[in-house]
């Protein structure tokens, strides 16, 4: 699942979720950030905001690690504590040496039942 960022600088790819699809309780997401054209992986800092917009709930910030060999971010636990619509806003700030060194973000939505 891939989405172009709101500023169209980067592509955000949700490579996997465990369990799949996302479910109640603890989940693990693997995310990769690529250039806007979907080409090479990007180095930088990824963060995520977990929200239930219909209820005004906010989720806990997961631990985010980066594997330089696979160029993949792992986010865990993505703790989804209630059934309903969840919105995940992934924000990426590239390394300063990147010619597109401006942040970008993308929103993914999932209904958890």
C-alpha cells in the first residue's frame, strides 16, 4: 500500500502490518519512504500520529527503528485499543544532505473491528 505525501516529495509505503489487516491491541508496521517517483529509498526520521477522529482519541507513540540494510522502518507496538476508524499520519524529515530536504507526510486510514 503506497501513498504520495501531501507535499508530493516522498512516497510512503506500508510494506506490512502484523497482524494483517491491522487489528485490536498490538500491531507491528513496516514502512519504507521513497522518492516522489517511487525510486530510491530515503534516509531520515519517521514519526507517526495515531488518532481515532470520530472519538477524539490519540494512540501511544510506538518505538520506531530503522534497518539500514533493508531501508525499512519498523514501528511497534502500534497499539489500537478500540474498534473503529483509525487514522495514521506518517511524517518524514529527510537527512539534511538530501536535495529534497523538506518534510512530507501521508495519511493512511484503517477500520479496526
